[in-house]
C-alpha cells in the first residue's frame, strides 16, 4: 500500500470513529411498545413511543433471524376500525426526510393470523402490509416536509387482524435531494423499491458509513453478480454534482461486464405504477468507458461517458411500468455502474378547504379529536362520514361548542350536521353556504331568534329544534307568546320534528281527522298547481324582459348559454367553488382564457337584480380587481364571465400545495392594495371577489394558546413592529363586528392599514440602520 492509500484509509477510519461516537443531528427513532430509552450498536438513540401515540397495546416478540435470537417490543391495535396514528414533530429547517418502519408478527398472539393492513403518511395511502407474505416486513419512504408534524397511520383491512408495528425511524436528507427529473411529477411521496450498491458482496451498508442512515443492499441477488466483475477501489471523488450525497464507500465499488457488450439488471416491481430511477457513476477505473443507457429497451441516454475521479448521476422517470430492465450497452471499453435507487411514486391528495375548516373547528372545541391530514382518505376521521373525498356528515353532539363557527360555512358538501346538546346560544348563524343540507339537528341548546331564510329555502331539509329557548321563522318575537315555552316554527318548507307525544284518540276522531286531512291536502295540491303555473308564466315573461334589457346597453358582452357551454367544454374543469356557485375554466373563440362563475339554481337573483349587479360589476376597472368580461342571463342560468388569472384563486394559495410565506410588510401591502380597490370602486359596489390579483398569499395558520387565538404565524415572529400588528389586528376585529352598523367604513379601514404599513416600514428602516 502506498502513502496515498494509507492517507485515504486513515481518513476513512477517523471519519468512521467520529460519526460513530456522535449521532447525526435530526435522527428520530421510536421503539414502538418500548418502555425505556436506549442506544443501539451504532450509537443511535431510541425512545419509547408513548408520547406520540394515544392508543394500542404493547407486547414483546421473541424470534430468531437465523443466527441470533431477538427480543423486540411492538405495539398492536386490536378492534381497530379506523386509522391509528403517530404524530411526530419534524424540524422545519428540513425539506425532505426518510421514513422507515418495521412490522413484526411472528405469531406473538398465538392465533396464527398474520395481519394485513395499510399504512399512510399524511394524506397518502403509502403501502399495503401483508405479514403472511413476509415477516418481518420493512418499508421506507421519502416524504417532503410541508408541515411541522408528520402523521404516520396504520389502517386495518376488513378481516385483516390487528395492525402491529415494531419501530419507526425519521432521518433528514440533504437539501434538494431526490428532486432532479421530478418536474412533471409534483406532490409525490417516494416509496423505496431498491437501493443497490453495485459490486458490493457483503452485508448492507448504512449509518455511520452513510451519514443519512440509508440502507444500501448488495447486488448479489441479481444476474450481473454471476456474470460480471465486482471491484472496489479506494479513491476520493469530486461529489459536488450529486445532491443526494451517496456515501464514498458505495461509489468506491462498481460492477463491470467484461465478457459482453451489455450490462443488465432485471428488477421485478411490486405493482404497476410510475417510478423514479437514479443511476450513479464514479470514475474509479484508469479507462473512461462510454455507453448507451436503456430503460425497458428504450434509449434514455446516448454515448454516456464516465470521467476519471468524477461522479455523476442520471435521473429517469417512467410511467405505468410493472417491471424494470436497466441495460448499459457498450460503445467504448466496458459498461460500468456503481449504484442505483428505484422508487415508486405515490400520489399525495391536495388538502381541500374543508380540511382547514375542520381543523379550525377542532381547535375551537378545545379537544384533540385526532383530525389531521385528509378527513376522508384513506379512512374518515372520527365523527365524520364521507362520500368519496367529500365530507357529507359531521356529528359534534355533546361537545361544548357554545357558538357556530364561521368555518362551518366552508363545509359546502355537508348533508347532515348534528349539533344537538352543544351549548349553542344566540341566533343561528354561519350556515348560509350549506346548500345541500338534508338534516340539521339543533336540539337541546339555548338558541333563540329567527331561523335564517336560507335554511327555510332548502326544500329537503329536516330540521330538529326542540329543547331551545325560542326559534321562529316569523317576525313574531318570543315575548309575543308567553304561554308557550317553545313556540312552533312557522315554515312549510322545513320538516320540523317535535318531541313525540303519546295521546289516546277514539276511532271516530281518527277517521274524521284522516278524511279532513285528505280534503285539506287535495285543496292544497290544487292551490300549489295554480301557484306553480302562475309563477312559471311570471318567470318566463320576467326573464324575457330581463334578456331584452341586457341588450339595451353595451357595458359588458352578452353570451348565450350555448356559447358558455362551448367555451367551458360543457363545464369540464372546475377551478373554484363558493356558497353562490362554481367557477369553471373557459376559453373564448379568440383564444382568451376566462373564469366562468355559475350561480347555483337555488341562489338565482331576479332579472332586475341580476342586471343591476352586472351593470355595477362592468363599471369596475381597477388594477387590483378582476374585470368582468361578460355575462349570460337566460332562464335558470345566471352566469358571470371574468378575466382568468393563472395564479389561481385565493383558496388555492391558502390551502393548495404551492404555498409560500410572506413577510409582514408584504402582507400589509396586499391588504392596503385590496382596500384601495374596494374604496375606489365605490361603497355601493360591494362585490364578491372570486379571484385576487396578487398571486403571493401566505398560509398563516392560527395557534390556540390559553384559550385565545394568536394571529401571528411563526414565519414572521420577531420581524414586525408590535404597534403595526396591533393596528392591523384591531381594524380586522372591528371589520367583522356582529352589528354591521358598528363596523368601520372602507375609508377608515384603508387609513388604519396605511398607518400600520408606514409603521412597519419605519421599523424595518431602523433595523437596517442598527445592522
């Protein structure tokens, strides 16, 4: 061994000793079912899981792995109908983590029924575990950090026995790793299929040789091991181009096929899907081979060359494959490969606005209901029922809510809402947007006042109100009927279910009541038919007059309903949704993209009201407001056509996957500009803005502390003037005063926001001077 080799060997030895005796920062290792903390042979700390999961039972499993007898702890979840989740804090400075879980059964319960179950990370079904096929079973994932908590859940299958888990590990990965070549595959979870150290023939390599604790397996199970040369050369490299930072010891080994012109790995895959492949190369030979790279017979790189003492990688994606063939075809010298990784891409469903709304509702209860990630997938949360990915039923009965949060109005697909015995007081509010309600249970609360007209207009609503102070659809106050502790609700549109009373009637009374009821029903039917025909005639004539009126002025273009259907391709792509209607993407004949807002049938305005609204909207021209391109007003169709902003809707920026945080001064600037737009458009033109011209809106999340909401998110703490924040918060609170007459005018709002903005600018200037 020459002096150079000795130096390299000494350097590697020192590095090994250093990392062996100082654990890598950010490692998190859970001993599931364990009772005490300990350090393993690699000096990695392990802690019990009791802090991170609230259910399940623990056991100790003894089994032999062939050479050693092992005793490991495990946690299992008997009678588990819903997902059981670990909530693990994640360092916000980390952008990508490795998640590794181990599952062991070994007939610990003596039943001889190995469990089958799913595991999910966040909102994704990450894998299906079947311990009848492989026991123990390990899975490894790469998860992009998008929140401060990682949710890892076990979900029982029908007749699949009790889910069980032995260990859970979290490891931070290099910044920017595993993103090259993934531009066309955003928002994906990566599930490891293979991580191979080519040319290595011994046991797997992991921490401390790999500082990120990835496990690199030998390639002796594959064809090249039997027909190709494996070698190891201790040589240092320039690795700046490899953001994944594969360990040096992995790159120092390689596989070369010297007897043929092609080097091939045939890799079976678990299932048909989309895959992400990384091939690593290192110049460890005195010659510089060049070759073609083929994936499943398709050429992906021609004349690829390996240079001496340099490392490089190829990043490849393939859609819809069920097996993988990696072939290197020689051009000069012989094909060589040092390592490769293969991952299956798993879809991550986007969080809907209903997810955020439900989490805010959970905070308002002061309880931990376990509501994290997607409310419907992979299985519904407690107290929730879904139809597909839509939340259609919510049961919060017997919880001390005290008031109906405004966020209930964001649950647009609710059909059943049970709020009985929840200590509600005051009037019924914040439910106007729930256009699909079929059952609303408000029994045994302290509600009083008038039931909103929007509920009375829901023909299929089944409303239960017994046990409240006073509720009425009429203008009669509770004091007008002191003889009744619970006056009847006057609302023929709503089915009211009173408390049952068991009265005894004689047969004659029953017969008379039945006959009388039939006669009354017949009369009501005749009256209803007459009213319906009269209404139809009125609507036809009224709508026709409205359609004629719209053509008497040219403030906005008039579209026919047929033109709207063509431009939206029969309303194919929905890009937004609100209590008043849905928004669709359209394209006009001249090629201009537009946003088409279609009112719900039940929220149609009268012809005159709609024309007045269009007239007002068409006059608004401001740089911070979207412009009205035109409208459609035909029978049962009221449609507004706006300019399309590709930046997306406000909801996209608040709840979508492409979220960014803004400084406090930028947030104030947005608020000031929005207030200017409202002020300049005139106080009489108080329209609903479907799109907001600014494309950078933060996803600031409220935090509940000591029973009060903080309105400052962690991204801007310490970077703002408290007086500026106080002014903005005060005017925001005043603007949502329950009594509309007490709310400030838009001019006052604009003045206060400008002052808050100026204060923040002076604060930033003083900070710069100090620095």
